[in-house]
């Protein structure tokens, strides 16, 4: 394997070049993960922070969390925690000691070193939609189960857009591939069609171990190099209320031992799996997340961990989840305050309950995205392509969301708040005075092409101009754009020997049966 470790690591490929603005399909902004320069929104005062922290600690100390993984249960016992059957109770001193070992900031390094990202601090990172079982686009015109081809197309969009910084789970679940080998085919596609940081599902030993090995191979890394710094990440969800299941904790511990990125995201829907009040729902979510982080830190002190939030509310008329609501926004902001209190990086999501890429889908997604910005979130999952509460992935919605993501990136450009002599433009103001205009002055001419954000999807023509151009609505323009992107897409370059090694690994693991399933 020493030969693999020293291979030249290549970026490149037309869609894989981190410095380009785009091909003929669109003129997009360059790769430039934004830094959040705004002060966070803080709805809680210091007493409120202490109250929610205290409630989370009380849940851990007095009520407890069910740990359904036998190995994790034994580790908690070894650490001196109280276990009553599967229920674990942990003192706040131990929790805070363990959480204090987690880094406030860390890097994730994919096979293309130019796509390395920093998680934590003021860094703001966007990821693609992950895990919907269904797909919708304008051409099909209805909701259909996902396929490998649909999954590959969404991976191509994930690679193409520079405002997507990491690649989450399956952008749509390819149900035409048997579950025992699905992870092998999708990770092969992900690692060959993209060169950004990749995700592994923590669903038992085989899936997570296979993905870690495939990421290692794709990076041309020795085992020692792979474990020296995080090269990929996983995300687990608690089984709310107050449980962690067996397979997810298994994958969590395996990634922790090998120093890979760890994100824990309780899925707490207020009124269903959590209290109907936001303070109670956030406190429960924190308790469920912090116990997993404590486990990781006990196993490997300094393991890179992220606390996630997926606290929203249900529609009390139907029981369906609602997203992008005022309650969702406040819960995200509140969790952000507590994440900073604990010194942990934070994950949130760009989500909606809408069923098609319409106006509702965009205002709900924009609400959720901006609450992530306001809460100083570091990793925003599902930032492009999510519909129907996570049950549908849509390429049109993906393109529409990327327009919003680019605008957020531009909004964070320090140039917009510059106050130097050039930015104050007093000479130009003197030149124009009260009689002229600024179109023709040299100050404008020198800057007109870069002064303002230029959209790739929004249509700024007046009604008559828009109507004369065919009166094309936004989702239709997004459909045309994604088709153009797929037509011009070129996968990022990969050393042929690495590609062959990846393919051989996939073939061998398929021969061995892949991962066990229930069917």
C-alpha cells in the first residue's frame, strides 16, 4: 500500500477545477467557502442559556438516555456512569469534561486537497440534499422512487456547483440497487464523480468500514495517513425521545476510533418526539447529542465532533413535520447559542415541507438557511435539492437553492462592508455632484462588472422583456439549467490505478455479500 500512498493526487476535470467560475451552462461564483462575518442572533439571555443547559444536564443525570448498543453501554459503565438496564445516567461534570476535549475547529480533507474545508469557528459550509427515497423533476412530472442514474445526476450537480462544499449521503436513495451493496455502488459513484468531502452512513460495521476504506483508497492514503486527520465524516441521529440505537452507535464508535468527522443530530419534532415548547425540545435535543459526543471523546479524546439540530415542529392538524417555520428558526438560533456555550461546531439544515419547487419551497428553505446563518451554523446539510420534508429530491430545487446559496456567499463578502477611501468614493461623489449620474464616472466603470451579485437563475427583466423571452417561470429555467449542466459535466480526474483499485474493492465486497439486511 506504500505505492498507493505516494501516488500523485490530482484535481482537475472541467467540473472539478476549484478556481473556475463555471462552464457554458452558467457563470457561477468560484469555490470560496464563506466566513460568517455577522454577529449571531441570540434570542436567549444568559439566564436562558443556563436554564436550557441545566435542563439538558438534568435529563442526562436524572431521566437518562437509552443506549441500545451493548458495546457503548459497557463503555459508559467503564467510565463510571450509572446504567439501569439500557438506560444510562451521566453526571454533568463528566459530560462537561468530555465535551471540553472536543476541538472547536477541525479540517476535513478530501482527495482533492483544494477542496479541504474547515469546520467550526465562523466558517459556513453547505452540503447537498441527502437520503430522500423519492425523486421529482419537471420532465417526469410526478414523484417516483430514486434510481442510481438519478443519484448520479444529483452527485454531478453536487460536484458542479462551487457553493456546495461537502457531499452528504445518497442525494436520492437508489432503490434499484439492493440494500446490501447499495453503499458500495453509491460511494464508488460519489468518489469518482466528485472530489469533495464525502459522508458515510453509520448503519453497522460493514457499511461504515467499507466507506472508510473506499475513501482511503480514493485519496491514495496509507492507513496511517487516513487516521492522522479526518478525511470523511458520518452523521447519526438519536431515536427521539431519549434513545440511541445499535447500528448508528456502532458506526459512530468506529469513526471515532479512526479519527474521522462525527456529527450527531437528534431529530426532535416538537409536539411529537419532543416537548411542544421550544425550550424543552432544544434541551432534549442537546441531551441526546451531548451523550454521543461524550462517548466519542471517551473513546478518542480530541475526536472531531459537531452538535447538530433538527428541532422543528409538527403540523398539529395532521402530524406531518413542518420546516422553515418561525419555531424552527428560533430553535436553530437557540441551539447555536448553546453550541457556542459548549465550544462545539454546529450543524443545521436547509429544509422545507413543500412538495414541489414552488414559492412555498423557497420561502421555507430560505427561512431555514438564514436561521443557519443567524445561529452561526458551520455545516448546513440538505442546503440544495430537498422537498416534502426530506422524502423527495429534485434537481430543479437543487438549482434554485444554489442561487440562494450563492447570494448568501456574496452577502458575506467583506468587500460589501469595506469603508476604506476607495469604498467611500468621495471623489466620485464630488465629480457627479447634484446634477449628474454615476453610470459614466470612472469609479463605476472600473467596478461595474463585479460591483453587484450577478444571478445565474433569477430573471431581472421587466414583465414585457420576460414575456417577450417566452415567459419562463423559475422552475422551468432551473430545469433547463440542470440539463445543460449534465450535458457539459466532466468528472474530476482520478489516477487510473486508484479507480481500478476502487472498482476491485467494490467487486470483492459484492462477492462477499456486502452488508447484512433484513430482507
